[in-house]
C-alpha cells in the first residue's frame, strides 16, 4: 500500500529545515476562525452541516458536542475551538495544541439506517476525509495508520476519535479531529508528530483546511450512509485501503490486558477491525489496540 510520502512545495524549506527553527522565532500568523465565513461556505439547504460554532476555549470539543447530543441536537453540528485545554485521543491520551496553531473540532452524526456495529468505520471514514482534503488543499501526501492516525512519512499529523452517545433523542456519534497546522517543532509535545507547516505545505490557512476537510467528510459520510454502511458499495473501503500504511505490513498490536499479537496486517473487515495473520496462518480481527509497524 502507498505510504505517506513527504511533499515539499517549490521554494519552501524542507521539513528538516523547518525543524531547525530557533525557539525565539515568531510563529506564523494564526488568524482566528471566522464562523460567518465558514457558515456561508458550508451550511446549505440539503447539506449535512447545519450549524458551525467556534469557541475561544473549551475543555474538549468532543465533550461539547456530546452534551449537545444529550440535549437532542440534530446531526450536522460542528464545534471548533481555538484552544482545547483537555483534548483527548484514544485510550484517554491527551491532545495538546497551542492556541491558533491547529484545528481541533468535533462533529455530531446520527447515521440512521446504518447498523450500529458498522459505526466503527466512522473514524476510518474521517481519516480518509482528512487525508484527501490535506493532499488536495495543502499539497501534502499523507497515509492512514489503523485505526485513527494520519501520518506524513511516519510522523503523526492528525488523529481521530469516535465516541458513541446514548441519549433520549436516539444514539449519536461524535467524531473529533485534531490536526496540526502551523505548530512549530518547539511546540510539538511528541517528537514523532509533525504539522503542515513543518512538512512544507502549499497552504496552511486553518479556515481553508477546515473547509476542505468538512466538505470531503460530508461527501464520504452521505455516500456511506446512503449505502447503509456498506463500505464496498460506497467506495469507502477502496479509498481507505489506497491510503493505508498499515495493510501489508508486519505489525505488533498491543491489546487490552497487556497481551500482544504479531503478524501481517491483511485487511480491514466490515466492522472496521484490523485483520492480522500470525505466523501459523491464523487470522485475528482486532477491534482496539495500539499498532506498531515493525518493517
């Protein structure tokens, strides 16, 4: 499967050059998101997105949207934060980004007509949308690491988190995305992370990137939902596989309970699980776990 190759725009410093920037250099301009412009661009009759909210700060955009779901909010709500103080990734890991440096946003979805056991494809669907939009808008080629990481050359550019919400108004899915846009090398918490700026993107205006991601996410979600969650009929499986940097690789999966599974990542099944074939030829479908690429 194709990997996340580094794309460098002509005349723009390479990733290595960006990483050598001194800590006292001023970061690039970080304009606040304009909710009116975003609404004009994304909210339309017959479309998925119905309301966009931009808050200066929140503990977690996922928590914000989950609370709205409990109050009976319809699908299509988008909440973005300029600063997220208690952002979370998978397994309750923290997600930190300086104010204005990245995109942290969550969306509310209610995929009625899709069997609940196929909702596990939603973070993979969001990953496809982030990858396609990032390549189209910013000129950076990315890959998808199962289940929720968006990578550039092995470094993490973005992460996706799915949370299911049970409410009196019916079940809902909250999909959160954290994407590093103008984060500098000094601001990155993890040395294995990166940003559009560090990868020499052709564009790193956050509003432009957000419009691209939400527009692409809308298209994929509506196709997948119309197909009843069928990833083959919607084309989602093929799109995911074409971006995967996990499939075909030797991997070690750190499973809950401190157990490990080593083998070849063969496929992603109808329920979004990673199918790993061990040295005996036995296939195991993994629903959750940390994947380490061995070679």
